[in-house]
């Protein structure tokens, strides 16, 4: 097989690296930067280390580290070695990590040095063969071990349908599901977006998203790599820092909360955006009001797109054509999207129905959940997204709701069932219902409604404190309302719509 026939995602991405390998690929500030040659060589060293471990075929490399350029190198090295990358949110606590490690059975776990104390026993209990650390100061045992390895590596040969990544997404039952994405799924989506959003040599991406999700890891990074573009790299989003750095950038990607926060910056305007050609928003609905305010302030029309962990990007507003506020645009080339009624028939224009998708981007299934996978695909191979929408006369898709009971807070997904099961396990709690209520900054805020057991005295602050440290901070309810009983319909089902109305303000 010739190199260009290799379906390995790294081979696909590195085809876009520039001829001059001495230019900057990742600029993390304060003199910390990697050239294209550095990326090639440092990822080769880590890939050599992984290969030396003689891992079984399809071995998972689970990674829970702070954002750093070296974390990207680890991602690329995992692809190069033919292993399966499994990114985990740095906010996850012990119970959450225990579940992921137990479910995915990784051969390698890489964690932040600060988490080693509590991750080590989890790794031991699940018989993880290799545990490394990776810090943000180029520190940790992973880089120490890789430093002894050669800096050339022949990227593993992969077929398009070989597994590249497992991305966990929260589940309606409370159990997270691992979406299995192949080299072909991710590579095809990267190439499609590269062309659709007109990535070009000389672009500069301001990268402020987390890299344990599809948005920051795939959508943003792959565009820059495929076009040989420099990334200005920051650990986290900070609106003031973004305003300072934007004049050096041409492309920015963010969740709606980031756009709301940029608009709150008094110094933000056309000057900051003078070299920008593209602002992309996704992961949560962008309010039409935010879209309009942004245009009025900067002259830039944010491009909103829609995707999922299971499918990467599905639709996008056009690059050249009209970007319509409140819509997620048109199906990307090569991807079929349909809106269907309960009987599975195509909805008419303007009619609301379930959104389904089919294409080379759609994942192969959920890790070790064949039944769940089967339920989520139609007989003709469309994936049921769980999102509800409608198409206008021009084919633009608008997402109007979700059939899945899901809260999206600041671009992070929270499944109420999971939080309810933690709340119900607390002393004195008889039952609970978790809902999302409108929130100016986060879009939706996680809110709990709790009923006490007879004779128990519960307090909002104590319940919130009890959840802190047990689950990731973004999942902890911002408010807990104590009630005597939950509203139920005649079938005995909790009427969350009534709770959402009652606590909306
Ligand atoms: C932080 N906190 C949050 C969130 N983030 N609470 C609710 N929702 C959140 N998203 C908590 C912190 O733990 C802290 O809690 C308190 O809120 C204040 O934190 P703050 O400093 O304001 O937050 P931040 O660190 O500035 O983070 C906000 C953020 C961040 C920048 C919006 O959440 C973020 O980077 N979101 C992006 C998520 C993302 O990339 N999603 C893509 C998923 P305390 O003080 O109590 O400790 S991929 C996807 O959805 C699909 C495929 C797609 O279409 O892209
Ligand atoms: P995840 O499972 O983390 O990949 O999140 C995917 C979900 O995020 C989708 O099913 C949608 O509900 C939501 N989502 C992503 N992009 C958008 C968008 N532009 N507008 C509304 N919802 C979105």
C-alpha cells in the first residue's frame, strides 16, 4: 500500500502539513511552540513508546489530562500507533473515571500528575497494564519514557473502518455510551469541513476549546492541520485574552457561551476582528439575538453548524451563501439528513419531526452495546439523532427541541437521569427530577427538584455540597428546589415540562 492509500487518520491529516516543516504549527504563548517538524518527530517518539508496549490490536489509550500541545501529540501518536484514543473530560471525578475505565478496559491510561493519587487505585483495580502521567509543563512519566525513543515512525496502516477513537457521550439511562468512530468517519468529516469552510494555507486558528470533545479535538484541530495552518493555543477560554489575540487570527470556533462572553467585553468590536474570516458556533443553540448582536458589533455573521459525538458534523450554514440565524444550515456534502414523523415518513417543509442522518461520518455503533446500537439505527441505515427539527423551503434545518432528555450547559451535555441517580442516593432524598432552565451565560442551567423522605430535613446548600467532588462541577445543579411532591401525569410520569415552566425564572 502506498502512503497516500493509508486510511490512518494521521496519514490523512499529515497530507495537509506544509512543505516548510520549520514553520509554527502550535503556538502556546510564552515561547512555547511546536514546528511541523516538532509535531512529526514528537508524535513519532510517543508512537514508538506505544508500539514498544506491544499492546493488543485495537488497544484503548484513555487520556484524562489538562489541555496542552503535548496532549495533541499524544492523540496523534495514538492514531499513528494504530491504537484507539479515548479522551476524558478533566472535570470527571473518581466515580465517573471508574466507570469509563471499567467499561472501555484501556491498556493504557494517561492522567494528569495531580490526579495520579486517585486514578492509580482505579487503574490497578481494573488491571490497566500501563499508567502514565502528562502535565502542562512538558512534565510527567509519558514524556520521560518517550524521550528515549527514536523520532521517526512509520504510521500504522489502517483501513477506513478501523476504530480510531471512542468518544463517550452521556446516556438517557444514566450510563454513558462510547461512540466508536473509525479513521474513515473522522477523516471524511475533516476533509468535508476543510473544503466547505474554505480552510487555506495562511489561516490562523485561535484555539480556546477543550480537547476532550469532538468540537475542540476534531472540528477545530483537524481543519488547521489539514490546511497547514498555525494554531494559537490557550488552555481555556478567557474573553479578555480572546479579544487580545483575535487580531492575530483568521478563524475562531466556540460554543454560544463564548460568544455571549465576547459580547460582554467592552473592548470587543471590528478592530479585534480585523483579520478574521470565520467565526464558527456549535455544540448548543446559538440564540438569534446573539447572532444579530455579534453582527451589529463586529460586522461578522457567525456560522452555526450542528453535529454530535456519534456523527461529527452533520449540517452547516454556508460559507458564501446566506447564514440564517436560528438555523444550523444545510446538510454537508455527502451527508443525508431527513426529518421524519412518528411513522418514519418524510415531513413536509416546516413540519416538525425527528432528525435522522446517514453518511460516511456516522459512527459504527456504541462500544459493547449492540442492542442500543440497533435501536438507534433505522432499517435503512439512518442514525436517530434524538434531536427534533424542521426544514424551511430552502432546505435549512432548524433544531426546535430534543426527544432525548438532555441538558446542554455551556456546550457540555448533562443527562438528567445520571444526576437524579446521584441525588436519589443521598441520605434523606425520596426522589428527584433534574431539568434545564434558561441561563444567560450557559444557555441552560442544571436545576434539581427534590422531595425529602418523611421526617428528613434537607437543605439546598448541603445537597449541592454533597454532589461536589463526586461528579464533574458542570453537572452539579446550580439550584435545588425542595418540594412536597413532583407533578405527575395519569401514567405516573414526572411532568418535567411543568417543572421547567415553574422554575424558568
Ligand atoms: C464550567 N462550569 C460550568 C461549565 N463550565 N458549569 C456549567 N456548564 C459549563 N459548561 C462551572 C465551573 O466548574 C465553575 O464551577 C463555574 O462553572 C464557573 O466557571 P467559569 O470559570 O465561568 O467557567 P469556564 O471555565 O470559563 O468555562 C466555561 C466554558 C466551558 C468556557 C463555556 O464550559 C467550555 O469550554 N465549554 C465548551 C464545551 C465544549 O467544548 N463542548 C463541545 C462538546 P465552580 O466555581 O462551582 O467550580 S462536543 C459537542 O457537543 C458536539 C459534537 C458539537 O456539536 O460540537
Ligand atoms: P454530543 O453528544 O456532546 O456530541 O452533543 C450533541 C448534541 O448537541 C446534539 O445532539 C444536539 O442536541 C446538540 N447540538 C450540537 N450543535 C448544536 C447546534 N448548533 N444547535 C443546537 N444543538 C446543537
